[in-house]
C-alpha cells in the first residue's frame, strides 16, 4: 500500500490524537488570537449598553452542562456588562440542568460586582414546557414563577416590584443550545413583540441567521467566537478569549485533515486513471 | 365511551386553546392561567409513572442481567443520592451536597461526553468531506467559506463577511424557510387532525 492509499485509509486514532493535542497544547501554552467584532454581536452589545441603570434586562439561560463550554462565557460576559452598568436583571432557565449552572454563575458575579440577590437581580428558576412557560411569562412572570428559585415569593423581592411581564423589560437575550430559541422566537417575540437576541452554539449559527434578516432577532452571539467578541467589546477577557485560541488550532487541524484527505483522494484517482463522478 | 370521551376532551380543549391564543381577553387569559395549572398537575401525575418504570427496569436488570448489573447499581445509587440530598430547598444552593455532586460529577460528565463530538466530527470530516462531485465540491467550498467566518482569526474572519452573509441569507435562508414552512404546515395539519379526531394514534391505537 502506497502512502496515498495509507492517507486515504488513515486510522481514525491518529485524527483523535491530533485533535486532542490541538486542544491540549493551546490550553497549556496559553495564547490569544485576534478577535474582530462582527455586526450581529456588536448589536447585542449596543443594546445592553443602551439600557439605562435601573432598567430591566431579561436573560434566559436555556442550556445544559453539555454546552457550557460555549455558552457560559457568553452568559458571564453579558451579565458582567449588565451588572457593571447597574442594570436590573431577571434570569430564568428553561433547561432541566440549567439551575445549578445559573446559580454558580450569578452567585460568583454578584459577589464580584457587589450585587444583592433579590435587589439587583432575580433568578426565577426552572420550569418545564418551555413554550408554555414563555407564553405564561408574557401574561405575568408570577404565573409560572410564583416564587423564585430560592422559594421567595416574587412580590417580596424588591427587584420584581413594578415589573409584571415582558412589556416591562427592555429586551430578552436567550442563551441556548436547543430548540428553545425557536420557542422564544415564535411564542415570545412573535406573540409579545419584545426585542430578542440569542447566544447559540457555533453549529447552530447558520440556522438562525435567517431571523436576523427578517428582523425577528436584533443580534446573534455565535459560539465561542461570539463570546470572545463580546468579551473584547466589554474589555473583560475571560473564558471566551481563552477558548478562542483552542478553537482556532482545533479548526485549523480539521481543515488541514480535509485538505490532506482531498489531496490523497485526487492523487489516487489520477493514478488509477479514473474519471471522477458522483457516487 | 373509552374512545369517545378522550376524543371529546381533546377536541374541546384544542378548540378552546385555539380561541384563547387569538382572542386576548380577560376570560381567555384566565383560561390560559388555569390550563397552566392543569399541565403542571398532569406532569406531576406522570412523574411517579416514569420513576416507577425507571426503578423497576433497573431493579430487574440488577437481579437478572449479569453484564448490566454494575450500570443499574450506579443508576439506582445515583438516583437515590440525588433525590435524598435534594429534597429540601436549601440543598439547592451552592455549597450543599446536592449542588456539589451536580457541579463535580454531572457537569464534567455531560461536558466530557459532548466534547467527544469534536473527535468524531474531525474523523467524519476527513472521510466524508471529499470533492467527489460538483455538488460535493460546492458543499466543501461553502463549508470552508462559512467555517472561516466563524473561527476567531481576526481580520481573516471578517474578510469574507459579504460572501458569508450572501450564503446565509440567500441559499441557506431559502432552504431553511422552505423546511420551516413545511414543518409548520405539517404541524398545523396534524393538530387539526388531532382536534377533529381523525388522528388517534396518540391514544395508543387507530
């Protein structure tokens, strides 16, 4: 078997090794990659930046630990931005394993920015049936969430006084790794008309750009790159910037493998004198 | 009657909820709020069934299936520990046993399993992403252009903004909208068939 044939039949374990090293080495070495800000991320930043102190931002953190590597940096960057501007934040999660992560993030950031739970922000908790919960919150946050995550009635939280439903918040940012984005689009933005932006995993990005053009979304934060862009905009480098380096190297390795694979494919075909065609 | 009563309940509820959505009055809002309570009640009633089924299946495996005993034991122990440690609301706050297990066991396990995808994607891309035909070549080139847009490579990422914007908002959007409209029409047709009692498979038989 020649080298070209060997390349065509490359053992997948070599690919696994290369990808593993591509992630581990940048994590050990630690370097930064240049981050150019895209318009869709800038629009989300501008939106949060234009909310006045004391006005409300609604953040839905609808993801499980499976995708926290991509979505936690976004959540942290947005919450840091809003906290630093003294905006009031209402947080929910419509993901089953979301509450534990939201708890960790909000507690940590609240300490960092000297914010008080129930006064500067509220974490309403988790409810199943996302579409129904979104529709119900449009009526009144107290319908699906009579008490917050910690069992405190919403009416007794200073941050929730004078705020009833989506009409009282400036906008909603949904961080999601699943189809809850569709529900926020249809049952949230479609029904109640509030400004909506989403933060999603990189693989989901192409699916949601259509809603930017239609105006249903005012912004998208796509994957780690989006998180890194937001961090650079707020000038608070975090996990997004760090992980962007791993992503560049890992993607470069995958691209390199695709190029090698195609080179081997064409070289083998030429050698065999075969004429290419669809198979 | 075993067939007619469920059909009647589904039909009446479907029509009521349809009008509730499109007629936003005090009455319809009250109806919606009440229906929320009912959904929660029905969900709670189905929970013991699910738990019983899970426990029963794994206890059976623990007793009879030699090769799977270990996994069933892990599941049953994990289930009991998480239920017992999470019974009180105070246990849901950071630092409690329940939350410590959640953040030190569940989060790393889930994140690790999902991250394995990167390896499979790399392997699959190596084998499948070959320019075997004109269509495959177009797909490959498009993927490259879009991929460069979503990798943080500084100015290189934004160099092809126009091309990526066109790909995403013309061919991609056309296909996506066609699929979305198809799904929407299909879902509407199915919903109407269920409300009218034509589609009855949800009852376990035709």
